C-alpha cells in the first residue's frame, strides 16, 4: 500500500478539536488506537510484532536477529501538532516493506519497523523517552518518577498500558540487534523547498535541552490586593519570556523558546502563587544562554519579592550522523543533498550506539509542530520509494 494511502487511513485518529491539528500522547486513547492500527498493519504483512520492555513496538520481517536493519519513527505528537511528524516515518516504513516485496527483494538480514514511544515528550516532558530508555541514556528510576500534567507518573501510565515498571530501563540485548537504523521524517524547515527535490539525507542534529523555571510568590485576591502589596510570580515569568528572546537573539546560532507557561492555580481573579515556565533552548551556546536566562529570571523574581528555581528536564548533545552511512544513502538515491536539522529525533539518540541515518521529505510550508505541517502525496510516496531503495541496499 502507498504511504500516502496509509496516512489517509489514520487521518481521523487523535484530531484535536480545540487546538487544531492532532494531539496524540503516549498511552492516551489516540496513541493506543494508533498502536492497534500498527499491530493490524504488521499482521497484515505477516510481520512478527513485539512490544519491548519500554513500550516501543517492533514489527519483524524475518524474525529478530543481530545486524538487523531497522527503520521507523513515532506515532505520538506535540499538542496540536501536524499529521506528518512521526507517522510519516511509520507509514513509509510499512509501505517500504510492500515496495520491496513488489520489487522482489528479500532481505538477507533481519529487518524491523519500529514505533518509539513518547518521542515528543508531549506527556511526560522528556523527548525520545522510549529510545532513551532502551539505550540506557535515561535511567529507569528517573523516567518512572516523571509526571504528566494530571500528576500521573510514567510508572502508573506504563502499568496501565500493560508494561511492568520493574522491567523498564536499558535493554542492551534489543539495542544489540540493531545493525543500522534509518528514520524517515517530514522536513521541519524549508531546506528541500529551496533545493527543489523531494528527499534529502540528514547531516546533523542541533544540541538541545529543556528546563523548567518555577517562580513562587504569594497567591492572593485580584481585587482586594493593592498594586504595591503584591508578590506576583507572573511578573518575573513574563519578564523572563522577553529575556529569553533577547538573550537568544544575541547568540547567533541559538534558538530558544517558551512555548508553555502554567500559572497555579490559574484563575482570572487570582494572583498566581506559582508559575511554571518551560524553556526549550538549542544550539552550541546553550550553556551560557541558560546561565544568562537564569540570571535574568533571578533578578526579575527578586524585584517582585518572589523566588525562582531552575531545573534541567532533558539534554541532548549535538549529533553528527555516521558520515559513511549518510554518503552511502545519498549516493544510492542519486546524490541527494544532506541537511542539518534543529529538531530532535530517535535516530539521534540511537546514533550514539549504532550507525544511524535520516531521510527527510519535502515540506512545502516549512512549518512543523503545527497543523500547517505538510507534504504532497507524491512526495510522501517518493519518500517511501527512497526508503525502500536504501533498505534493500542495507539489508543485502
Ligand atoms: C521534536 O520534534 C523536537 O525537536 O522537539
Ligand atoms: Mn516533533
Ligand atoms: Mn518527529
């Protein structure tokens, strides 16, 4: 089946009527429905499905084994995200199996299609949670204690979805099976639009991390509290949002964002008692940018008689994808260009353990993490053809 046809099959799952786009978060109804759908597609192709100890799904063509060629992506989304970020890599992998069979290719090596859990960190805050756990780059104890916005721990959510929290954690045997990993993904920028082709290979992934700043003041009555008698944490929070933009703008290769801010208790007629502000910062100068943001936040908090606490929630070093694998894929596809990205991926997590590569599919809007994210059906299908071509080569 074509990748665009498979994408159309899941187009109604997890639509977010409030925000627009899709909200599919790990182990929520929409994401579980997509896992069911994936299991059905694996069955239909005679692939052997297994869920690993961290909730990632593996569909094996030829049975699990060493030196496997693995491809796939994720089915979760950011809140109100696009239709392509994640699912495109999964439908393209399934379609690539079909294309290889139509071409009469039988892989000599085991081949697997994988769906990683919580790639966006949209529910528990740490991106690439599934691949970080399997590779051991995130300790299980830390993951089990993560909480979603409703206070549910990852341990409880995992248990409710049939996983054993005692077994969550590094899985060297599973990772040891992977010979090479290729993730196809919608491009999250305009690189391919400007280059005029449908497919590129990945070169680098920017260093990136997330921090939470908690401002604390005195909750109080909006009408009964004089303006000169307030300790309102919303003030330093707002000043910090502006400081993030200012500080990042003076560090040229830096991208820093506050996309989420939560006042507690969050009432129109209530001075907040605390405000959480999440900072996403990316680029080579992030350590000094975060230090400057923290200093600005502290000064703003003190001026309002408030306090602030900063905690790192995740960190990923810059990744340079395996140059030999990158060049091999590019050559196989007719010397397609190599593009850097400012987005994080499971392929980047895996690249510390196995040779990993990425294929990007043209996105005419250049927009991602928003409903306007897009790829033409013909480009989606060209991506799946390209993936089939490189998988056939790697699995010989
Ligand atoms: C995931 O797409 C990220 O880069 O945050
Ligand atoms: Mn994403
Ligand atoms: Mn993604």
